[in-house]
């Protein structure tokens, strides 16, 4: 077995409820496959602001640097959303840890479990067979460019900025992934309007020559947002900037039936960072009804990508699949037209997956 | 009858094919209702670059200023998309005319004709009853902020910037529209990350007090991109910035069955500007298969918004509806599972609408 140090950061809202299940799954895998996973816990986000005044305490960042992988929940709180003038904000913690750990590549696989074919608002015949892997750039763009507010507070700006090396390193990762998939890469930008997108396109065009075994397509973000709903099967690997990736992957959650099903991996130079795509979801936080599967599938991604434990990772995915086959559903993926669905809360659902792991 | 001067700018690609039908519809309306519409033609985009070296010749801009309304087709050409280093680009023409005419509010109504319920990739039960009016800010944001490229060409940036007055004037228009609709306004931003979005949210929050009869909701762009597919009926008026609006409205085209159905109105201080949401679509340009209905519906918006001719506008919409009821379809809205559909090209479809106008 392997020895690994895992930092668990539940964060805010439903992060607190679902992350426990990602962790339990990792613990079960450790026992079953005789690995030694040591867990630590860290705080980040609104909970960290409440406890320490800052959204990413140094202590958490230190623990993160020393860990082999991080399992994260979610970030954000209505208090800050309702008051845009607050200076210290939960999301700053997430952005800072992404930057500090050099997590420049955010992988978001979008794949529909057959059992959820009916859970989506999109027609099953449009969805069947869709299988997309997003590469979202994660440490550049308008997220990290300089932010300004004029003294009279009447003008505000954010700099959308990219450097060649930032585009190149994520594009390489995306091309490598495309090679081991269906050999198609779609790069999404807004090169007809944005200079940063024109740089993006230039760099990808250059790399396209190097990866000539992969079919490269360039698409404008507006068109991509449309095509994703119209014909998701046309995509294999999608490569895009931070902001566009944020938007497209949330949209793509409908391809997977629900946001509650989507896991992501953020990787870069060292430690990998695993988190559901969904947010803190204040509206359902504390009710025990959130879907734990995105956190559990994030754990599966960790096993595969950070630890190279493919068998174990697949085992987790199979357990999720089995649970869905048995008809167990959280609210977000329940189909009210189906009789043999058992709708349950976070903990009951998590427990079913654990059962199926054994 | 009224006297109006209308500038027609077919632009690039399928713009050349569909705009003729928007114009013919206006001509037919003029005859039927005894109005005097005088038409002029202008060039813009790739065709203008080819003819004059600039995407928006002064002559076109002059004509635009002197007209009561403008019917525009589409802009863009593969040549520029494939070469991001070209300095003179078709889209600059469109951006310049929007700025010069002060067209800060882009209205994009998304409504499904009953006959097209099956044409979308989204389930009919999700779509039925959806009726959204987008207010996209059109003369600010990262579209118009300073663009920079470093001397070594390795760094590129675009400034995402908003001024209070820019947010306020479009927000007011959106609130006024919401008052005459279902009294719900959803403002879309990314205030958890962007300073420009935080200004946006502050301004809308202030106006929300003034328009307290309208229910205001704030939503992050990533969530909005998801909700639009998941539950489009939850939206009434959607207010958003230039870039987010570009993305969301293209995505929303799937709610209307096809991009080929969507019209838009850009208004501001003077002349109104009417155009389909679809682009120049190089892939089908010149084939005579583009859907002319978006241009025809843009003409209907012109009659209503710029000329106050509500009866005439409704007459056009009814003619489109009748044409669809008769089973006539362009390729993009044809349903291969339905027997009594007659699939036809641009001109045949346009002619059917004209017949139904008489
Ligand atoms: C919470 C927020 C800062 C974050 C982002 O925009 O990156 C989230 O939406 C995500 O996608 O991980
Ligand atoms: C052609 C392009 C510049 C334009 C835009 O992005 O505004 C188009 O996509 C639109 O939506 O009108």
C-alpha cells in the first residue's frame, strides 16, 4: 500500500456536509486496499474568516503545502453576496490557495451515468454518449488581474490578462489528455473581440502543429455556450480560460444530470486539489439534503490523478454507479416520474455508497 | 402612415442572405399599412474592409446617424478567425457603430413559438411557457476597455471596466420593462470575484429599492448559465453585462429552438439598431439555407420599438407563426421525426412569410 497525507477542507455551506463522505470513502478504500491515508483538517472561506479574520489562514496553507492531496468542499456565504462592499471575502481564500499551490489546470470531466439519463432538462437522445473533459485555466485571467475601484467608487475594473506560458502549459496538458481520448480538442475563446483571446488562439494554433495527431477546433465562447446544450456529443476535450471555463462547466452540469454529480481536479506543479463543482449552496445548507456524490467522485479523481491508484478510483466510481442502479437518489437527481426511486438525504446516500464499496 | 428612413446593412456571410427578407417584410408592411419607408443600404464588416479598407466606413456611419432605424445582418469572416494577428477586423465595425450611436441596451427576447417545442435539445416540458427578456449592456465592459499587447507579444490584456452611470441606465431600462411584464428581474454578475461586478451589484441593489414593486434577484454568471438550461421558466427579465450577456443569450437560443429564430434590438439615445442574434455563419453562407426568421423578427422589433407600430409588429409575428403552423421549416428548425414538415431554403421560407403577411 501507499502512504499519503490528505488535507480535508470542508469549507462553507454544504461543503461541511458532503466532504465528510468524500473522506469516508477514502478511508474505506485505505482499509480495503491496505493503504495508509493520514488525514488532517483545515479551515478556509467564511468559516475561516469567522474564526481567524482571514479566508485562508497561514496554518491551512502550510498544511496544504505539506499534504499529498487536498479534498475541498465549497466556499461562499450569503452575507458577502448580499454586501458587495465587504473587503474580506471567502472566495479570496480559494483563489489564493489555487495561486499559491500553482494549481493552473482545472480538470472537469462531464460524463453522464446511464441511470441519470432522465434527470436532466436536456433530451436523453441528445445526452446519450456525451463525454467531455474540460481543461479550465485556473490561476490567470480576469480572476487574478489587477482590480481597481476609483476613489469616488463610481468606476470599477478587473484586468483580463494572459501570458503566453500560462496558455501554453494548460494547452499542453489538454492536448496530452486528448491524445489518450478521442483526439479532438476544442479551444474556446472570444478572439473576435478580446486581445487576450487572440494571444490564447495564437498559442493554441502553434501547439496544434506539434499535436497534429489531435484535431483542433477553435470556437467562440458564445457559440460554445450554445453548442454545449445543442449537441454536447460533438465535444471531447475542451480547453478554455478561467472565466469562460467557470461558466461553461457549470452549464455543462446539466449534461451530467445535476451539478451534484460533478467532481473536479486542480493540478499544477505539486499537490492536487479535489473539489465538487457545486458551490456552498446556502439555500440548502444545513438541511442534510445535499448530494454527496460530487465529493465522493472528487475523492475518486484524487485516487487516480494524485495517487495513480486507478483500480481504487474505478472501484469508487463503480460503487456510485451501483448505488444509482439500486434506485437511490438525492433530491437533485430524483425523477418524480419514476416509481422505484428512493429519495434520501446526504448521509443515507453516502452510507449506501460505502456499503457498495465493501 | 408614418415616414421613416431605414438603413439596411446586410454585412457578412448569411447576413447577405437573410437581411433581404427582413427588408421585404418591412416593404410589405409599408404597402399594406400605407407607411412610407425609405431604404438606404450601407456596408460594414469584412465586405467593407474588402471595399474600403475599414470595417465601418464614415459613409455608413453618416447614413446610420441620419436614419430612423437600422436593419443589420451579421458580421465576421473565417479569414480573421483563423488569423488572430490581423489588425483590421470586421467586428471592430460592429463595436464602433454600437459605441458611436450610443446603443447601450441590447434587448434580446427569448420566446418559443409553440410549433418549435420539439426543435430544441431541451425537453418540451422544461421549455413550455418560457419567456425571457434579456437586457445586455452593449457599450461597456471588456469589449471596450483598453486592449494591450506587450512588445514581445507574449502578454495580452483587456480591461473589464464599468462606470456607475453605465450600469444605472441599462438597469433602469430593464426595471421599466420588468414592470410591464411579470415584475421579476434577475441581475447576473460575478460579484464573488470581480470588482466590476461588485459595482454592478451595488448599483442594482440601490435601484431595487426604487423599483420595489419588482422582485430583484442576483445570480452569479456560472449559476445563471446552469439555471438557464435547467429551468428557463424561472426567469422573466435578465439584466447583465456585455460579455455575460453575449454568452447567456447565445446559450438561450436553445430555449427558442434555434439561433435562427432570435432577433435583437439595440437601443440607446437615438436610432435603434435591429439584428439577428446569429452570426455570419461562414459554414452555411452562400448555400441559401439560412433561416430568415431572425431577420424578419428583427424587423418586427423595429416596427414596435423604434416606430411604435405595435399592430404592424404583431402582424409580422403572426405571419411567422402561421408559416410555422403550415409546417414550413428551414433546416435548423426542422424536426426529422415529424412527417408534415416542408424543409426549404432561405428564399422559399421568406416568400412563405410574405404570403402570410397579405
Ligand atoms: C467560488 C468561485 C470563486 C469559484 C470560481 O469562480 O472559480 C467557483 O465558481 C468554481 O467554479 O470553482
Ligand atoms: C460579432 C460579435 C462582436 C458580437 C458580440 O460579441 O457582441 C456578437 O457575438 C453578438 O452577440 O452580437
